[in-house]
């Protein structure tokens, strides 16, 4: 909030003082002393609007200055927007009004390979392609890697709970159908499930004969037959937060105090794990 307020102050001050960039001077500056990779001339083409802006750094912010195009009441050199770095993206203000009568709108910008995506306050987007000193290649589809980088979470936080015995239990989604709190165990077995959990997965049709690795599947599902371990099957998926593991080996047990356990080794495959017992919070850094 302080950063946006600072940008707003600079924005209004820039209008009052008629601060402008001149393209030839910018080009000379970039040639003699260099530029940052995102500095340059960008163009928006499409829909009913087509125009170009120069993006250049001034102190701790980046200014976007109008060069040419079909914007009413805008002339060469007018300040169009100001942004600053904010974690994985850039945030700032854009003047959707006239230079003499500003109508400031909060915007977010994500930079990719010789282009940037501008997110308006309603989350509609415009894609600007660099035309100088480098030129964006065609086609200019929004690469998935840009979106992943822009919105990835450096740390995922997941609430946990304690069992009646005081053991940690974490929420997982099993085979995309069963959401359940599972216990943690230091064991060489990846996953341990009770007979009831296995039969629930069978009923949801996400566990069947083809997933069975050891034991007699048809004997297991026959209520008249006695349970004769071992029974081992492949778990199709185990999701925790935004992460997911596939093809885990699960062992069915009838002698277990909790319906499902996973090993600490499995948990650590999601990323660097930290458990805060005071806040009852599990954090994972992918």
C-alpha cells in the first residue's frame, strides 16, 4: 500500500511537472550506458486499440510514456503509467483518463520474453510486444511458463490437526475423490490404508483389479472371505495443497489405529517441509 501511495504521488507530481521521455534521448542512453532487459519500446496491437509506449527506469520506478497510436487526447511524450517491482510481478498505476484529467487505475504487469502482460483491475489483459531495441518473435502466445512464474507460491501453507493421541494429521485428496486427514509415520512403506479406505476407493471406481500388485483382489472384495494379507496396490494420486504425487504403493492393514498413514519420505517429496505445532500449520516450499 505504501508503494502504491508513493507511485500515486510520483504520478501526480510527474503530470504537474510535465515530465517526459524523448525517444531519441532514450535510445542514446540505452546505447551508451546500457539498459535493463525490460526497458524498451512496446506495442499493443489488436481489438480497437493500437498504440506504442516507451518503458524506461527512473530512480526506483519504471515509467511508461505514450509514443504514438490511436488514443484520443494523448500526444507524444505523455506519461501513461508508472510501475514498481512487487515480488514476482510489477504493480502500479495507469492513467485511463486524459493527461489533464487523470483517471488512475491499479494494474499488474508480468514480463515474459520481449513482451509483457498488463492485468487491469477487472483482470482483463492486454499483451504488449517489444519492438525496440529487440523485437518479439511471432507467434506471441502467452507461454505457460510466464503464468506459472507469475502466480506460483513460494511457500504453501496448510492447516493441520492433532489426533486424539496427539499425533499430527494432514489433509490430503486421494485419487481425486476422497478428502481425508492422514497420519505421518516413519516407515519404509509409502502408504498404509485400512480395509475401509481401500473399499471406499473401490466403490468410487478409482481402485480396481488393474491397480492390484499383490494379494487376491477378488478375495479381498468378497465379504464372505477372511482377510489374508498382504494386499498391496498402486494409489493413483495423492494431492496435498497444490502438489500431487502419483503411483504410490499402498499396503492394506486391518490392524491400524488410524484409517490412513503416509511416510515422512512421501511428505518430503512435495518439497521442503516445516511443521509449526504452535500454529498447527504445515508449510511446504516446492
